C-alpha cells in the first residue's frame, strides 16, 4: 500500500513537472530552442529518438546478455561440479555488486579499445548491412561497446533468477527424461526448459528493466546522438538513451529544459512499469499453470542439490520413497493441487 | 527383445559409503521379479544400478558387473544413455512431462533418438503404446491434452506407455503403485502380467500381496542396521519365498513379524 | 617579470597556508603579511580576513571551478578556521544557478552569467537590486589532438571552425597544411571529439567559434554541442581527453587545466599559458552588466590577436545576491569571495588548479562590487 502511494506520488510528480515542457511550443520558446533541447519542434520529436535509443541499446544488451546469462545459470545448476558451481554462483552475484560507474570506466578503458579491431573488420566486410554501416568509430565509443557492457551488467540478475528456477525443476521430471535415455542436454530440453520457460522469460524481462534504466555506464561509454539509428559501430549515430540523456544534460538545463528532461523520465517510467508488469503477469501465469499441472509434490529437488557423501544421501532414495509412500498411501485419488500447495509454497 | 540379467558380486557405493553389498542374482527373460525388503535396505538403489540411474547422484558408483545378455553395463566405453534406452524405468510417482500432450509424452523417448516420425507412424506408435499400457480406450479422444490432466493411475500407465514405446529389453518399476488407489493398482498389476509376455520386468514393492500376485520370483533384501550395507538375503520362486523361505529373516519379514 | 614574482610568492603562500592548517592560528598574521608584502604594490587585497568568523557557506555549480574552489576553500579555511565552505560541483552550472535561485545556496558557481530572465527572477531572493555575476575564474579552452607522427600542430581560427563544423574531414586538408608549413600531415580521417553533457567549456568554445569565424561556423553559441554527424561525444572534460588520447586522428576541446598529458595544438601560433589567458582577459573582456554593479564579461574575439594572447579564454563566475537575507551570511560570503577575488586567492587557484589569474584591474572592480553587497 505504501509502495502504491510512493509509486503514485512519483508518477504524479513526473506528470506535473513534465506538463509545461510537453505543452510548450519548442520552436518559439526561448528556453527550449537553445542548448540541449535545440532543434526539436516539440516534446515528442525529442523523446521519440530517446525512447528508440533506450529500447535499442537494451535489446542489444539482451541479445548478448540473456543467452550467456541463461547459459551460465544452466552450467551452474546442471553441469558444474558442486564446488565450481558455488564459486561461479558467488562470482556472478559479486558482479551485481560492482557499481555501474566502475563498469563505465571499465568500458572506456578496456572494452572500447578491445572492440576497435572488431568494428573495423565489421565495417570493412559487412559494411553493407545497415547495422555495421560506417563511418566506423575511431575512439570506440559505440553503442555496441555500451550494450556489451550493459550485457555484462544484466548478467547477474538473469543468471541468478534462471539458476533458481532451473534448480527447482522437479527431480522426477529430470529422472523421467534420463530414464528414457536422454543425454543431459536432451534432459534439459525435455524437462528443465519447459518447466523454467516462464521463469526464463521473467528473468529476461527483469534484465531488460535493469538495462532500460542504466545510466552512468551508458553515459560514460557511448558517444550519443538524439536520432533514430540502428548503426552499431559509428561515432555519431549511436541512439541516445533516456537515462543517460537526463544525466548528461540535467546539470546545465534551464527550468523548462529540466521539465523536458523530466518528461523523458516519465516516458522511461512508463516503459519500465510496462516491462515489469509484463514480467509480473508472466510470473503470475506461471504460478497458475503450475498449480494446475500435476507436478509431483515430494520431488526432493534437482539432482545436483542432493548432498553427496553423507549417510543421509546414501539411503536418500529408499528413505524418501518409503516416507512418501507412507504419507500418501491412505489418500486415494491424490489431489495434486493440494499437494503442490502444501509442498511448494 | 526380452533379455536375461546377470549380476555378479555387485557393490554400490555413495562416494565411500557402501550402500549395497555383494549382490549376485540372475533374472530370467519374460519373468516378473519382485524386490522386497524394509525401507532403506537398498532395493531401490540396487534397482537403479540395473540401468545406471543411480549415477545421477554425484558420487554414486558400483563395483562388480551387470550383464544383460552377456554385455556388461559397466564396461568402459558403455554410454549410460544407451543403457537407459534399453532398460526402461517407471517411477514411484507418475511423472509425465506436464507441458507435453498425452501423445507427445508417449513419443518422448522416440523423439530422443532423433527419429523423424511421420504423423501416421506416430499415430500408430501412440496407439500401440497406449494399448500396451491399457490406456488407449480412456484417452484416445484427448491425445492432444496435457498428460498432467489424467488421474494418478492413468498417469502411471501413461508413463508405462512412454517407457515401452521405445521398446526396451528390460522394464524396471520402482514401487509403481505406491501412490495409487486399489483400483488403479489392480489395473497396473494386470498390465504387468501382460507385459511380461514381452519384457523382462523387475519391480520393487512394499506390498507383499502385490509381490505374490504379480511376480514369478522374489528377492528379499535386508539391512543389518543403520550405516550397514543392504544385502540380498534370499532369492527364489515367489511361492517358495512366501511359502517356505529358507532363511529365518525372510520368514520373519513375509510373515509380518519384521519391518 | 612582475607576474613571475607574484607567482613565486603565491607558491610560498600556499605552502604556508597548508602548513598553517595543521598549526596554530597565531601565525595567521605572519602569512598575511608575507602575502601582502610579497605581492607587487598593485596587488588587490580584500579587506583583511576576519579570523573570528564562524558559520557555513553553502554553494555549488560549475565543475570547471571545482579544483579552484577546493584550493580556495583549503587556503581560506587555514586562515578562518571557523567557517566551513561546501561547494557541490555535481550540480554543474545550470544546477548551481537553479538551486541558488531557489534560495538553497549562498552563491552559485557558473560558467555563464545570469540570463536576463534569471536576473529578473533573482529579485525574488535578492531584492530589487538583483544579483551580481563576479568573474573569479579564468582558464583557456585547449584544443587537444592525437595524430601519430605529428607532435606539433598549429591551427588558425578559420581552420578550427572548419574542422569542428565537419567541413574538413582529413588531416592533410590544404587548410591544415597551410597552417603548418614544413609538417608532414597524414591522410587520416579527422574525428572531432565534443562534450556529450552540457558544459560551460562548450559554451565558451562556441562563443569563440561563432564570434571569431562567423562565416564558417554558422551555429549559435550554446552550452550543448550543436554539430550532428560524425562527432564523438564524451561525458565530461576527462571523457574528451580520454577519447582523444585513445583514438587516432582525433581532436577535441577541453579546459586547459584538465588536459593532463594530452598534446595541445597552438591556436594562431599561440600556445596556452596562464599569462596568455590573463592577457586575453585584459585585452578583450568588456563588462556587460545585467544589473547595476554587475560584472558579466563579454569577449571581443577580434581583439585576441598577437603572439602573447591566447585566443580562446574561458571565464567562470560566482553569482551572489546584492542583498542577502541575513547580514551574517552576507558577511561570511563576502569574506570568502573577497579572498577568492584577491591577488593571493587568484595565485592559489593558479598554483593548485592551473587556472590563470584574473587581471588586477578586474579584481579591484570585483572587490568594489562585493563591498556594495549587503
């Protein structure tokens, strides 16, 4: 409830502050036809390219970050030996603790020069594709560099959420696949992915939310321009994002320019809210579906979670089977819905 | 397709812990063999070594050999994946893939072999598998619905259909009826009797009536105490085990004085 | 020669002042004496600092001034230990003015003087007298480049305008060749590097371009870089310096005090020097008041010729009310800015922040204007 009030308060603040800039005539208003907001006929012409840049950079970041993040999660949950898995999981979580300004500096000092040869090659060989059209950047401050750093920044959130989901895959489903003669990868496709599908989607959307709002790293790395462009490796055609644009121009903005920047912030707020709501709806749908599906309630968890080496695990299989058969023996026609509610939540 | 299983002096370990010790047993083709014994005696663990499913637990390994028609499952170079395609398994709890339709569940194992199935062939195999599991008449009108929507007994028969559709040599069943009501249990038991015409079947059960009803031979496993390994105590015709067992432990167990 | 003497004593003063901060205040008079006696006879001094003042001055704005502010605050606090000065550079010039207009600051640091409408709205907090823009910080805009094999580069005003308006795109363009007789220039493409954030440096640089080369540079002066196209835009002066150094065939502009080891081109054959910037101020700055007693400066770039005058100076202001809400706060702020606008204060900034001293004549006017503040 308190959250709702705060959220509503923020929305109200953004709307009220933005109205003067949204309604103003940008071509005649002296505060708006100079400085950072010069050259735009109205608010929508200003915010449009910014919305594009925000979505575009986040999309590229997701393109790289989501498969890698999900891959790491899968490696941790289903491939890596326990020790390595816990170290890896710890490292990924640690990545989340790195301040974004550090990522920004890392992007400037390491990633930008690192990508220069690649952009030269792309421009020389694939320059006919609009994505890689020139003139190629000489300083490396491209949207590609920014989005790659962004991809690294969203890795932790995608990895940790998908890892949790993967680890929750009912062991019975995994064993069902293995007993049919599935390889580990086939088992993952048959049992883990279908179970985790909606979880992966919501992890990706949460990563998207993070990417949309990222400010400092983008502001530091990318050489921005307020235009709609798909070019990845140029100096002057990198679509600017809303958050970075606010950070860069707020300090020098005049009153009305501030209102305009707050207006772009309102748009970002709307986009982020939409992304989070979609993620929430998907997660909600997932819960509903899981309740309906007859998932075995007493699944002891994923294979890799079974502790090895102690006595408990030595007889885990028999003990578990014994206990659950005793527990279920007298309730005829088991009602999985209840079982699931009891066991999982 | 039915094959003989010979186990020679098999020890099962979890890392360093010896869970099952010194099992030697020969299981004839086209028979039903029941494993009975108290909880924790290692019968399920041993059952899983027959298709190397115990290996999904980190640290689990065996010493000894398991020969299926003379081929050792544990020879170096034997892929556990290939073993499991020949030795099918049905679990204590029905575990159809919840997001797959009934039809896809039946065909799941075949699709793993990357067989490209025409729709006609697929339909034929689905019907064959479901008829083999005595489920066809109950689900033939809703093949495209999720397998999770069936009753517990139907789900278990769906899992059996899934297991036999890949045409294994041996079918392992780990307490397949423990979660089912008596009517569903009866249906499964009838099915087991039919399946034995084609398959070598090994079933773990806590239900001694079930063992005496469905099995030709029975193996009794026991454990001397907590932390000790499980052992095969006695293995003989089911009628002998339940009628005149040679070991006192077996007699105590089957007569209900133990466990 | 006179200047060099002053610079030397400035250094002594700073050393003393820093030493003082760890010692007792009893030698304060000694250091004041040494500063005043060491400075040339024309040196501008504020009314003697009252070491007994106590209180807090809250200010913020221009990040160009930030290093100088730090030096001023350290030196001032060494003499007036009871006064705390908080200068928030994260606000930038615009934010500083906005917060000051909202009444949160005692003074604002800004790279541009108040605009007419801001001057009008300042009456809400300053009374009918309005506000004063006091020039206290002088630096130059340096043109830094990275062109492997070329260690010295000279650019004329028009060539600079052509390069930054993207009319010239390669380094061996005849216009650049003509500016650099005897230098072999490669055919490398030029990448201009500008600020992506709004900036007083951009404002001062575009002031220069639009005034000194109006036929080639047709864009208005602005605090946001107006050129679209193949421009590398970087956050902050350090971002520009980083991109220029890391790239190849790059050229950018930055506050001279922030360029570090980057190579700077000479402008019309004049290299930046503190003397050159001071001389530029003396030669070309005229006062264009926005209110009575105000000291907003405007450069006549056509006067910035000759071999001793750096053509692209950069001014930053401290903005105060003519009438403070409380007399105590007025006394505190006047004391601090009085120190900043003294010869000693200017030397402190020159030594520690690399800025150029404002000419004494202007400092005298600042002191006079400050005296009128109530």
